[in-house]
C-alpha cells in the first residue's frame, strides 16, 4: 500500500554534509521525494512536533539540538513508506543501530541521530500537516 511519511534530516546531518548521502539512501531504495525544504525548527514547532516527548527528561537538550540549525524536511512516498523509512533509519541510538542503516553507519549518538521519520500512519498525517500545511 502506498504511503506518505514525514522525514526530517536533522541539524547534525546538515552540519556534517550528510544530506545528499541520506536522501540518496531513500531514493536508492525506490522511495519518491514528494517535497523537500530547508527549514528551521523554532521552539514552538519543536513543542508541537515532539508533543509526546515534551515531559521527558531528554526533551530540553533534544529541543536545543533540533532548533540549533537548519534541517531538511521531506515528504517521502512509496510502498509501505512509513515502515520502510524507519527500517532504513535504524534504531534510535546510533551506537546500537544495525550496520547498514543510516544511524548504524553514520551516528554515534542517541540524540544526534541524523534523521526523524514518522512512526505510524497517524503521526505521518499529523506531521505532514504540521510541516507542509498545503499538503
Ligand atoms: P526522533 O525519531 O526524532 O524522535 C525523538 C527523538 O528524541 C529521537 O529521534 C532522538 O533524537 C531523541 N531521543 C530519544 N530518546 C532519547 C534519549 N534516551 N536520550 C536522548 N535523546 C533521545
């Protein structure tokens, strides 16, 4: 079933010059880039995007990190795109993510983990509406 999902290529990836590498991995898999924009996440957008995490102890440093510089927001589509992008991204903690995944190959951090991808159909709908209100 074709799905759309929201991907953020995070500020660490932009700083490290890994945007092309990450977007290539999505394209090479056969997924389609429907929209792609360089954006900055402000505090208000962070609180809305990460509503389920705002009370967690890791949230304040996560918010500082996510608002620390430019990121790239994408709508990615394809067959089973939500789970396919999550599996390309790998486990949240780059130190534990499997080799071959984006985080497993390129991140050594639980926070600065290069990519965010919607985790369900409901979050994909909510996050696409938040980042791309015209879609
Ligand atoms: P993301 O997929 O964007 O969703 C929530 C983010 O919070 C996650 O990626 C990580 O960047 C961050 N995160 C999740 N768990 C932790 C944790 N235990 N410590 C630090 N950061 C975390």
